C-alpha cells in the first residue's frame, strides 16, 4: 500500500485545486482520495508537500516510429540519412528512447496514430506484461488511405518497408470492411483513416483521397467491433464528410494547403450532436507556423470556437513529425490550448479526463478518483495558474509504480 500525502491535488475533473490531499493506492488502483491524515499502519508514505499532484498526461495522437528532433524540416516528413539510422536503431530496441521521453515528461498513456504493424501491438503487449517500461499504448495499427494517398506517396514515398508495415491502401467498401476485421483480429485498439487530398511535402500537389462510401464502411465496421474511428482531415470540408460518415474524433482539422481555416456552425452543431472529439494537434501547427501562419492562427480560433460551444477537445501532438518531440510536445500542446483561450485547468483536462474519454477509457484513466488506475505525476509550481508548470516533473507514477523520482523520497 502506498500513501501520497500533503500534495495539492488537481484531479483532472475540472474541480478547483484541493490542498493537502491524501491519496491511498493499493496495487495499481486508487483506493481513496480525501483530506484526512489517517492511513493504514505499515503503508509506504510519500510526502508531497509543496508539490501539485495531477493525473498522468495522455497524448491522443503521436507516432512512436517518427523522429525525435526539435527542428521542423522545410517539408513535413523530410528526413536525413542520420535520421533514418537513428530511427532504425531505436526501432530495434523497441523504441527505448521514445518510451523514455514519454515517461520522463509525465506522459503515461499514448495513442499511436499510425505505426509499424504488428510491431506496435507487440510493443504494447510487452509493456502490459511488464517486460518493458513505458507509457500505456493504445494502437491504431496501420493508417488506412486511398491507393496512392497520403502518406504512401508523400512522406513514405519510395520506402517500401514502411509503406507495407504502416499503411493500408483501400479502394472499395468490401476491402475496407475486411481490413478492419483483420486489424481487429490482430489486436488493434482503434482504427485510423486518412481523409484528405493534401500532400504535406508539396501543398500545391493533390493526392487521392478515400471515397466517402469507403470511409462510411470503415466507421460502420469499426463500430460493429466496438472500436473508435479517428480520422485525419485537412480541411473543414473533410471534417464535415468525416462527421457524416461516423468519425469518433477529428484529427488536425485543418492542415497547410487547405482552402479554408474556419469551422462553420454546422460542423460545430454536428460535433455536439454526435459527441465527436476534436484532437487539434496544434503543437505541429505551431512548429510549422513560419511556413503556414494562417493554419496556426486558424486552428487557435477553431479550438476556441469548439470549446466555447461545448465540443470535447482532447490533447494530441502529432509527435514524431520533425519539430515536435514525444513527451515534450504535450506540454507545448497544453500551453497552446491556453494561448487559444482555454483556462489552464481546462487545458489540463484536454490532456487528462477528455483524452481518456476520447480513448473510450474514461472509467479507468484521466482523473484521480477512487477506483481509477494510479497514473499520476507530481510537479513543482501550480499548473492551474501557470500551465507551463506541467513541465516541472518531480515524480511519475504509472499503474501504482513510481517510475521517475527526482525527490529522493523512496529508499
């Protein structure tokens, strides 16, 4: 039994900070959250005086198989020989560096938005079994796109190995349904579709886009198997089609090369009616703001409009794209949410409670409440006032185990 005492609690529900909370953890779950000092004799006590404890952070959109450099390329996805050598070395070690980056930055859960399959499933299962340390992984497996669509002929162009392992190119409804069934059998946690004709390496060039009836089939078949469908969109028109088709989350929303950067009232209304989540990945828009400032400013306006209307927003970074580093990128995402008009507490919720619900795991993750899995971080400062204080990681716990201890509290 583990007792965390005297920490100032941000529980992820949106409630005000609670001073000097006591949290009791049994095995990997929270057994109580209260203000009392009483706890069972013989428990391990961790004193978190002058620190804020909050839920472990959740990144709803990243690529473990992406790159880990701070500076964006002139074209999204442009990589060097050194980048590729670094990637394959880390890939052979089960993404050891990327797993470490996530945990060190307090990101205890991630959703892989398209990675090498079935490698990502095997990695997820090794972490679950305790054979590897790392964030909890929810995996979509390969990205489903049109024949010749993004990313097969854009950022992955000429790389047969990655195309075969991280992409499925689907032209018709029957194959769409069969592919979902195969991925379900293979153990994926969700399905990801690409519904955009934008080429991120050359925005003046268009690529094939999934037909709407294929997207509808992907949504229907995913839901038949109780899986959520995340859809990469590049324009308001793409987002509207995706909503009509049955997307559970809209990823990006707008991208460089779009003709419009505004979400109309009809999109907002439909997202509210359907309970669709928005994962803006504004961190990547920020990284490329000098290339396309209109998308960055437009995305901030979209976030504010959707939030004010009551649409659920969940944090996701597109980490793995050059310019946004895994783990670190999520802190930037939360800061940009505040810049867009959310309060610090509301921004925290996008990376905790809302993110967990977007994964379909709101009953297990995302808040510090009785019965939830014990994923938590402790930070100095007060993120409810200054959102950048989420970066001040002192303690990281996942599944009731302390993985990062910068305080020297434990023997």
